[in-house]
C-alpha cells in the first residue's frame, strides 16, 4: 500500500492531476471510462481512510513520519478533487446536465437537481452549474461557478417563480417588495436577474455631502409605490401611524435624530441611570483605534453620520420595513447594506473595529438565533474590537437568559447597565453594554 501511495505522490508532483487519468475529456466517453473514474475515486478514498487511521494510531514521537503522511494526504485530497472535476466536466460535455455532481461532493447526487424543482427557465439557468469555458480551474481554484439560492426558496416556489418571470433585457417589474418578502422569509440569497431595475422617474442629483446629512432628501429620488407615505415629510411627522414601530421617528432628523449619541435621551428618574452611551465616551476607551465598523440597527443612518464626525467609517445594515430606509441612508451620503438577519455577514474574519446594534435584536429574538448572530459578530470583530449593545429591551422575566447569551462571549465589560423601561410599568427593561473582544492567540 505504501508503494502505491508513493507512486501517486511522485506522479502528482510532475504531471497535472487530470493527466493521471485522462489527457482529453470528450463528449462520448465510454461506460468503461466512467467506471474507471469511479474506481479511481474509491481507491483514493480507501487510501485516505487508511492514512487517517494510521495517523490516529501513531505515537506522538513519530513526527517525521506523521509529517510525511500528512503531505501525502494533502496530495491525495487535491487528486480526488481533480477526479471529481473530470466527472463533472464529462457530465456537462455529454449533455447529461442533470447528473453532474458537485466536484467536492462525496456522493453522486446531482448538483443540478435543484433546477428540476422549478419551472421558470430563468431560475433553472441561474442555479445550473456553470463550467469554466477553458475547461480548467479559474483563479479562485474552482472548475465552475456554483450560484446559490436560500433553502427556503423551495418552500416559496410560486413567489420565487413570479419574481423570476420576466423578459431578459427588459425592465424588471416594480417588485422589490416581493424580493424583500422572499429574503425575510429565508429565500436569501435571492438569484440574480437579467433585467433592468426600475428607477425613480424624475431622479435628481443628490445634495452635496455638507448638506445631505441633516436635511431631508428630494422626494423625486425614491419609488414610493409600495409605501403608505408618499414623501419624506409624511415620514418625518409619522403621518400614517403605520410602518416600522421601532423607528417611527427616524425620519425626524432635527428633533429626534440629532441629539442621539451626543447627549443622554432616556434617563430613568428612579435610579438616575441611562442605557444611552455617548460616542465620545465610547471612543475614549480605545483612542485612535476605532476606524471602521458596522451598525446593525433599525434606522436612517444617524449613528453612521455621527461616527463620521469622529473620522470613523460605518456601514449601516438595514432593510426597507415600511419605509425607504436604504434610499434615505444613501441619499444622506452614507453606505446602506441591504441585509436580513438570516444571512452571514459579508465580511472576513477579524476585520471590523466596532459593531453597534440598537432597536433591532430585542426580546423577540429566539435564543438559538441570537447565539448564531453573536458568534458571527464575534467572527468579524478583530481582537480588541468593541461590541456596542445599545438599548436592547426585553421582558424582565427573560432578562437573565438574554444576559447569559452575551456573557458567553467572555468579552471584557467596559459598560454593562440594566435600566427599567418606564412605559411598561417595570415589566420590561433596557440593557446596554460595551464589550471588548479578547485576543485569542490559538
């Protein structure tokens, strides 16, 4: 067996992986060739399993032998991927689209099986495995492109097919609300589309940056067809009485938004305590270190606007619940990130200096979901980064369970306060905290 391993390793160093089994992939490969590829995959898998067992049983002192086997294991892994890629390419070239397996899959289940579930041709074309035209790996190390959709899309088949039913190259329907409904209910990510998104009919250039932060934008720059309010003035006075209740005053930039994070807004008279932390006080904890971050909140970008005054760049994650939050943030000269709570954050590990959240993750959220969210935030926060939980509110009975979810992060506590919520007769409380991610040098 060792001789066989050495032979494969030696060959793989001097020849392309694919050439070990085939120099040409044609559309009319015989059944014998297909069986040979399957046999090669099985042989590789058997060798890998035996090496893994050997490594487990090996003494710690045999480090040189362990390193040697580990190197062979890596080469065999690359070899197996190449064999699987050949199999996928063969299926594509022979027209057997439904039978193409994912090149990293250990089973023969078709990658394109998902497209058979849908009837609308654009969905089928989108989810189909798309092989590289040159027939070899691209710069990302993949032999094709694997476009994805959220798993809940299969439960919302009719809605998704309606969304993807359009004429290629024409204008899309005014259906952003359908798209958002799909996303919020787990059909996230949505497939891309090959139609032109509709724009406001009379779009005017945005205000200069020195004016746009604290002035309501032009109404012409928003498509209002799916909102109860038809202009920003209506939103600013909360004229409909409907919409996203957690942010009913967010469009009132002068009276409601301007004081936030610059002065204490909420003060409990009985304890003389507040859940409101001021930006200036927070930044003093890590002077000069906070430069970039994320605001995962319900709002119109005011936190990002205020942080900009302290030379901190903040991206604001939001969706358009009852009002054009994304457009409002962009028209103020800030960056909106159209993102639901269902998705993993689109940032790499250990990259952000600060994450701030208010009016969004509150007592409605499931404990397990909160765990997944907090661990994802921890993933993107750098060591020494700050997590600012701002006025999280929940029922008094649930408080201990929620606090435990934040404690499990084992962050350093710079600030940690619980304040009664005055409008709920003591049955609900506010919780605010400023936490620092510890270094983890392992």
